[in-house]
C-alpha cells in the first residue's frame, strides 16, 4: 500500500517562503487540530524535467477559509510554500512570486477566489482559479475561470502537465460518511458512502457503496478492523484499505482511515477472481485497463473519518 506523506513547510506568517529546514511536520498534533475540516490534493508535475509534487490544501475554519500551495521535489524537500491564513483570506485575489529553495528559479502563484462559491466542504465549487507558473510555463491550473487565469498569467491557453494522483480528505459523521471521488482525469465523479453502525451491535459491519450501489461489506468488523479488498469501479480494479482500530480500541476522539487506490498491476487484476469473473473482462474493459497502465500513474483517495459524538 502506497501512502503519501504530506510534509508541512508552514511559516508563522500568512504568506512565507519556506526554507529547507522547515520541511518536517510535527507528529504531536492533537486530535482536535487533526480533525479540522480540510482537503489536500496532490498533483505530479515536472519542473525542468524533474519530477515534483504540488499539494493544494483547502481548509475550513470557524473564521473562514484557508488555502495553501506547496511544491516538493522527489526527495520530499519543500521547494516553496504559499500559505494564506484565514485571517488574510479577505484578500481573495492575489499573486505571489516565490524563490525555489536551492535554486535560482522562480515560481509564480496566482489565485482569484473573490467570486468563489463554497458548499459544506472547504473546496470551492466554482467561480475561482489557482494557477502555478514555473519560468513562465503553466504547470497547474485549477478552477473553472480558465479564461481569466490565462489573461492574468499572460500565457496562451495550454494544458498543464500536472496529473492528479492523490486526495486526502477529513470527513465527519455518526454512522454514515460520504465523499466524492474521480478516479481518473476523464472519469466520472462518484459518490462514496461508508456506513458503520457500532451502537448496540455485537457484530458491527462495515459497508461501502459507490453511487448507492453495494461495493463491499466487511462482517465481524471487530476482528477484521484492518484489511483490504478489491472492488470494480468503471470496470477498473480499485483496492480498498481500511483501518477502524481507533473506533474500537482507541480513544473516543480517534478516527478511522480508508484508502481507495487504483490498481495498475495486471497480476492484481487477474488475481481478483473473488471479486469478479475474468470472463467479464470485455474488450472495452481490457482496453480501459491498458490505457490506464500507459499513464504510468495510479490515484489514491485517503479518507480520515471522524465520528461526531
């Protein structure tokens, strides 16, 4: 199981350029702070031919929204960091030029959230853009206001080279937990529903549905509090990992962790006979899987589920 470390290079100021010594995150974060409403998206891109990860974190506080953009190299070193604290979020439109750590390069980050519409979560739904430019080359563009972004960045409309490879989200509920996920760039947006009722049940059961359809069920959950299982989504195998140990044996403020990871291994595909019959692999499904392999990347959705008491 591959997981992503989301290193922190936050400074004390609202917007600060990070140095190499600030790339490690504290492991002593309290449960209250850890349970904040946030979504982190990870994109893989290339700067001067070198692989890098761009993380975009949206946070919702009682006092407003927060946005952070960080770029890390393949060694997990934070190259630069933009952090807009909630109390500075009144400046919903702006631009920042950042120096790359251990390099003379420049990275420009543009954002316009002045007309952004938010739902119940921390991510904006529409009416915004966030653009990352490296040496006058657009490497990442988020949001629906693409024309406005191109005009601001002063570049011709081009497709960025970034690939969406991971998403980390904190979700909250009592019995039901939900999230939306898109397992591929051009794939359908799916509703993921997780149900776990442990009240007055001797044998609690974990049920996961995709678009209201049963995808998997784990019985005797108290004895199977960690595990993995393969499901099919859009005809493609997705590995599901779960860890609900804290819900049974941890403190009342603990969280469960769920991970949905696209499977890029042909061996894994054919080994999943308990999930589906290989004869079901029609040409269209096989072609989808082959195209997916050629991308060379998988996608991971990591959900931290917190129970509302």
